[in-house]
C-alpha cells in the first residue's frame, strides 16, 4: 500500500542536507572547518547582543506574542512605515511561503528568474501553482523578459536584489521600468535579504517606493547582516492588502519569542551593520585581486558572497577545498555548473581560503589530470 501523497511532491528531488561541521572534521581528520556555504555573517553577532538575548531566556515558557508587536513598533519607527504594512515571519523564507499561500493556487503562476533562490518556486508549487522562469542574462535578472512572461494568470513577480546566487544587482532604471509597466493587480516582491550588504552608493532605497503603491512588498531579514540566521526571523514591508491576507493564513505563533526579542535588540546595531558592510566590501576587493592575478573568473557581487568559476573540475575542487576545511556551495546545486558560491568570511579566513583555492585551481589545471 502506498499513501496518497500529492502528485507534485513525488516529482520533487529529495532535499539533501549538507554535512555538519562535526561530520566533516571527523571524515577528513581536520581540526578547523570553515562554513562558507550559506551566506551568514561570518563576523558573528554584534558585540553585546548575545548577552542581551540570554537575559530573556527565562520567559520562554510563555507562548510568543502572536502579533509581534514590539518588533513591528520598532521596524515602524526604523523605516517610518505604518505597522499595518509590516509582516513578520519565521525567516523571510516563511513570508515567501505565506505570499504564495495567499496568492497562488491551481491555474495561477508566479514569475521569477532562473536560476534564483529556490523557495519562490517551491512555495508556488506547494499551493498547486506554477512557476514561470526567465533565464538570467549575463548573470543578471532580465527585467524586460520577466515583464513579458507575466500573463493574465500571474499573481506575483519575484525579483531578488542583490540576486542569489550571482550577487548581481537591479538598477534604478530597471526597477522603474518594472514598477511602471507591471499591472497594479500583480504583487511585485523584491527579496532584499542582502540589502544591507550592498555598498551604500549602489543601494536602491526601495522603501521610498512604497508610498501610494499597494502592489509592492520588500522582504528583508535578520538572518544575514544581523547574524540571527539560527533564530529565524525576517519581515515584509509594503502592500497593506498583502499583509492583511498573510495575517489570515499565518499560524498564530509563527515567530518564536527569542527571535522577536533578538530582532528588537539587533536594530540597535544598524551602525555596526554598516561597518560589516564596509569590511565585507573591502574583502571582496581582496578576492577580486587574488582571482584576477590567477586569471580566475568571477561575478562582481553586491552581496556578501561570490560566484567563482572553477571550470569543469568543479566537484574535484569542492572536494579538495573540503579536505582543507573549507565548505562552499557547488554551483551545480545552484544552477551554475562550473562555479562555486563562496561566502565572504573574516579577513584571516579569506586569506587562507584564497591561498588554498588558487593553489588547488593551479594544480588541477596545470596537471591536466
Ligand atoms: C538567505 C536568503 C533569504 C533569507 O532567508 P531567511 O528565511 O530570512 O533566513 C531570503 N532570500 C534570499 C535570496 C536569501 O539568500
């Protein structure tokens, strides 16, 4: 007998979790392993934040605040946006999921890029919807063709800025065109998980676009520059109509109380986040220089990670990096065979990584094994 699991699920590949740090240390007999695979802030938590969070642990026998009031008040002041235009989720992943829950069903579609962050498609499929995917053009989202792909069944257009896994950006002109041409009955979601990593002069202050426009929602997160990936909290800003709908489908306690507290404190560290942004952007220059010297190609990034060319021997290089204690994401898993995606780490680790990586690259291609 087999159970009557929904058809679309049997068509999905199985989720393969990465090996844990402990497993890798044991397997390769190495003491230090650097996880540079998931774009966390590898400088760690802002100073003092861990202590503040730990003071609240005694309260966890209570259910969390279902309405996330404290964090919404703080975000409302931080951005000068009404609380009725803010929704909080268990990571921005969950907000993507709840957007699809609210907007897409059988016969509906979302429009997005290919490759891109996989959660958009997954969330649409889960609701019986479809995902229309427009290939990237020169590693960038092709806003013209994305607009062309929108049809009468499209409910949501997903953009990612900066984009994952390429790190490329969307320009002001491109965004203006999308906002101008997209039918106002279609929700435009801009996933800005890496917003705070974008160099200041290149940042699009998208919150300025929210006024007088109810079909735009921005997604931001505490997982990346604020260092709270393990607690799971992100938020959406914008469309009051979408926020109302999401609040109806949302489970009552979707954001845990420690995450809510930590996020409230984390917003006090916006200045610290700017420093991290500057550090990471200086470190990217260190990567560019080392890669240029070795004639290794890469994509210029506006985020805290880099897509680096490995050539055909991607998997051998990934394995050799692991042996040396560096975990990176193989591009094959991200729709970019022949590349790896590497999270910018601390200065010391980046230096070691670059030495090891360029050494492996030279060895593998020189020997022509
Ligand atoms: C990391 C990331 C997110 C954020 O996920 P959380 O659920 O908030 O941790 C969202 N979108 C993209 C493109 C990301 O890379």
